[in-house]
C-alpha cells in the first residue's frame, strides 16, 4: 500500500504556461467608463430598496432585480475613507508596483455601496485615517491610462481618477461610515 | 432521516514551504495513505472521493480532480471537487459528510491540498496581473476596523501569533517552527499590510489533509476511537453591499448558530472544549471568538489577554498551531476540521487537550463571506 | 433511504457566440426563469450549489461574482463546485436527503468566448507528463475516434450521420470536408458558446405541489476512469457504463437521452456504453455538439431531459454529463415521470 520510498530528490523544471484571454468590458462598464471620462461618476439606484450602487452592476444584488440606464443617478467625487491599509508590494512575476502605497475603501457622497482599491496620495501614508474626507484627483485627457473602455481595474475609476487626496473637511464621525467598512 | 457519521481515520502531510520531494499526486497520497492506515482501510474500501482546493491558477492545473483520479484510486469510482475559496477544506468535509449521512455512500475519503510551491499565489490571486495585494492586503482594512471598534490593545495580534507558533512546536506536521518567537519580536517586525506584520501572517505551505468519513455501521466496527459528526453547516453571503459588516459577518454568526443549534450547544464558551478556527492573520482570532459567540461583541480580545485561548485555558484555540503555522490553502480548512476530530478521539498526541469531548472546526473564505463549520464529539449523537 | 427528489424547473439562456455582459448579468435570466417555472422565489431555496471554472474567464474566484445572482442576503446555505453544473446538481441532490429543506437550486455559467478553449483544455491534464505535450481536447478526442474506427466499432460515415442529424445537411457531403485533426472534421467538434443555466429541485410533496409533472430523479451516479489515455481502452466508456448501471438506466425503456457528447464519435460510444438502442431519441436539443458552454453543458443536458417529462409528455429520460479527456468522468441522471 505505501509508495516506494527513495532518497533521490524529485526533479523539477520550470514550465511557463502562456494562455491568452480577452478582457471584455461589458456594456454597462463601458458606459460607466465613458461617463468617468466626461468627469461624472454615475451609479444606479435600485427602484426597490433605493440603494445606490457605484459602479453600477446592472442589477441590485440585494433585491436580485435588473437595473438599467433609467435607474442612473450621479454621485459626487468627494468621499469618506471607511477603511484602508498600507501595502508593501510583493514582488511576483508581472508585479509592477515597487513602493509602499495606500489602498482604501471609500464611500462616495451620494452612494450607498463603497468602492475599494483606491489609492490615496498627498498625505504621509501613516497619517491616513478612517473617517478622513477625500476628493478625487482627476486625470487630464493626456494622463489617462489604458484604452477606451478597458477593464474594471480599480473598480473602473482608474481610467479617469488618478488617486484621491485629503479634502481638508472635518472627519466623518464613525457612526456614519461604520456600515461601509467594505 | 440521517445516517450517523463519524471520522474513522485522518492523515496529513508534513507541511513545508516547499515539498520538492513529491509531485502533487505524491503529496495527496502521503495524506490519503495515512488516513487510510488510520482508518484500517485500503483504497478498495473507499466508495467515493471528495477533493477540495483553492483556485486552480494557484498551481496551474485546471480541475485537478481529473488528473488526480488515478492517484486517489478513482478508476471506476466517483470523484468530485468542491471549491468555496478559503473555506474549501471545511466545505469539502461537509459535502463528504452529507454523502454518508444521506446513505448514498458508506465510506468516503475527503482530501484537501495545495502545492503552492509549484505556482505563485499572489500572482494567482491577481489573475496574473500587476497590483495583486494578496489576501493580507485585502483583509488588513477589516482588521484595522476591528482594532478601532473594539479598542483592542495593539499587542493582542502579536500575542495570538506567538501562541499559535508555540502551539505548533507540539505538532509534528506543522510548517512553521519558531521556538524563539516573542511578542516583542513580533511587534518589532515590519508591517506588510499595515496594521498586519509579516510575523502575524500565515505562511504559504505545500500540504494535504485527508479524512475518512464512514457510516455508523462501519464506525462502530472500528478498533479505534472515532469522532462523531454532530452537526455541519455552510453559509455564504454577498461579499460587498451597503450595510455589510465584514468584521463580524452575519454569515459566520448564522453558520455558528446552525451548528450549535443542531449540536445542542447553548453556551459556547462552556460547552466547547477545543476550538480550531481559521486564523490566517492574528487579529482574526479575537474577531472569530466574537463572531462565533465565544465572547461578546468587542470583548474577544480579552480572552486572549487573559490567556483563555492558550493551551491550558478555558477554550484552547488552534492548539495545532492553526493556519498561522501551516497554510496549504486548500487543506487549511480541512485541517481545522481534522484537528477537531483528532482532539475528541484523544489522538492528538503532544497537543492533545486533556478530556476534550466536544470540538468545533471552522473555516472561512472569500471576502470573509463563505463559512463552513462542524461540531464533533467523542460520544455518538 | 433515498427521498423522492424531482426537477421542477429548468431554464437556460439562449447560447451566444460572444456574450458582452458580465457572467452574473448573463445568469440572471436563467435563474429567474427557472425559479418562475418552478413557482418558487429565492427565499424558498434551502440550498444552492453553483458551478463555474476560473480558467474560462482567466481570473480566480469567478463564482464569487456569480453569487450575486442568488441575492445571498440574508446569508444562504450555499456551495460551489469547480466542475460542470451537473455535479452542482448532484451535490444539491445529496443535500436534499437530509430532510430539513425542500427546495434547492443548482446553476452554472460558462463563457468560452474569452479564451481559446482548445489551448486551455490542455491545462486540465497531468501537469508533469501530459500538459507539456500540449495535447488539447480535440487531439485527444481524435485519438479516441481513431481507436474506435480502427476497432471497427464505428465509421466516419456513422459520425457524419450524427452530425447530419444534429446540424442538418447531407452525411455524404460532410465527408468531403477536410479534417481538422484526423479523423475529426470541424463539424465533428463542438460549437463553443456562452451560456448559463439553472435547475430547481424539490422533494416529495413539495415537488407535487409545485409541478404538475415533476421529473423524478430515479437514479443518479457518476464515475471516473483512468486519466492517462495511454492506459485506457479508448474504444470503451467504462465510467459511463458503470454510472449508467448504478443510475438504473437498464431498469426500463429510455425515451429521450440527452448526452453530453462534445464530438460526434462520443455519441456513438455513449450509446453503446449506456445500452441505448436506435429507438431512443438522442439529443433532440442538439446536444453539446451544437452548443458547448463547457461548465454548463451537462446541466443543460439534464435540464432538457427533465423538460421532456415536465412539459413534453415523456415518462423516462436520461441526462448525461462528462469531464476530462476522452470522456474520463461521466455522470448519468435517470428521470421518470409519474
């Protein structure tokens, strides 16, 4: 029953597997991306529960009903930091990040769902705090990275918003954001 | 309408950063053969295999049950593969248990594994793209929110990290062996995803864990003590929506309430002798102690401060060393369930908790949104 | 020991060559329609099991996104298999035996248009001995077809007749087409598609309450055989045969058989393995040859076989699923009407 035991080490060799995938940006994300490039952040408001989702999913995950363009609402480009971390990037094959950076979850003014993976700049990393108020730093048309309608990295915002910086407003009290940690 | 089911054999590999002495099949067979030997069975006695592991891109083998069928003796037998993110080791054991409880199968081998040295997890989690922050980067904000909410002293996380690694010294299979670890050392170590330090994070391990689940008829004939499954439960919740609390997820509470209800546990801290819960980053211990009802909201950290979750305490937690000491992701959840079973069988050797009769195994995954738990006991249900 | 468990609702999205929406958006109509046909809402579902494959989309945790189709709040009892949806149905079927819940949902999604499935299929093989050969599923299927032809069990003409029946056209003309991998021609290989499907299961009286003609699961079993094509007799499908026997195929006449035969020769092989005579209506839906969304294929076969009973007036049908090279794994589900 037992396998043959040997002192010889099993030999390994690296095998790089290369598979190509097409990233398809769905119509709803393409629309969101287009609106972002026009300087607008537009979400969808569920006709049943009234919650506003940014970016829009095309449905309400709580009510499980489909949402369309007629459910669109604009939200502001100011937000509260609900949680964050300071990342020390792990150097794996394909990693482009080298320096420490802040990733935060934000709740945009006017939205009910929070957005994640947002970068915060303009403040020493270790001074970032929960409840801090931030505003979007928009990229100029020249600065915008990525192709038109390309993907949903950074929750779709990185196409047009470079990062967020402190707005200088007083912090939001914990009770108001603690339901939006994620 | 349920067949009483027990764990009649367990086996695991020596978990290490790199098991370059075995192929993936070999790794699984090391655990499976130990489980079969413990169960006093042979490959031919097994009716079905249920295998679980984390995302396929971690090793670069799609649907590995197809490749592994031969190594796991499945020519002519059923093999299926469960995948529920990090909780997979637990939910795999739950599926295997259902197969026996339903009467569909009599003896089921369940196995979870990960051979992370043959891939790159951080790469895998990022879908092969730049900017992957790994699990730690994802969970760090939640841990920060817990510390803030509970006003927990900052040495609590390090204390858990030390406890689990010292426990691991008593577990011959555990990966990390850090006999000299101290709270000061952990607090001095650098952050990876602030507020989480490297020494407060789980390793990546190559490893496998296996159990043989059998019906009452088979278990009664066993010459060794068995671990009776009194309750199992799984819960999933949406990962992100307005009003979600990822720090104290409803899914975890509901999962615990389900198993406690079916196992007759009404006062967890007193009714449970040993807890094996899924703690990949130190702060998850106080968080889960609260989420699973062992401590009131905001008070989980006090159980650590008073050393009640230490080996000699009221609720020894992760005496195996836990995920913080060994983390072959696909097996980690199953190891929690396995260690719980070992305890109530009285077969945990050096890390046996004296007189353990009721143990809880717990696993979680995804955005702290998938949960799997079981309650095992020395006595039959 | 077994409970009476039936399929009471099934829906699938019309197969597309290239879906543009997200996988979750694609799934919504399938899940909603299945629930509607069964006459239940999400709140009635006691257990959910989904199926998907990360390698189709090229990113881990595809199923975490598709969880949103279930409206999993408050938290639900849910699981997932990284396999064909037929196995999600199997897990749900096992779960229903417990007796504490009456309704379960199994669903699956598969978007094949974003990858080169032939290439990706190689990644399913033994990573040490087979994958480095980059022998893809069409090539392996060709080996099996060749073995079958060589043994005299089938002919290229018989394969062309399967294709003509499913895709239309004249078998003789089909034989004039060039090979893609001898002896397979393009039409012998599946049309890859994007789709989602969902099935609602219910037990005993609940099933009778919800559905006038429930498709009772009389037997369901799955088996694997050896992985390495080199150690198998490729002219047989032992796993399918055993699964069929265990599921009770031979216990009565089968009127409709929906077989997850991706290639034309597979249909011929499975007919033999499952003991299906010429009088059995095989793949009236077009089968997996006509539309192959990979992880959804088997679930669709079972759903179509169920529909034949639910509103097709049939009494005994069969749904089949498979996975792995050369029909390595097979699942057979025998359905009966009252």
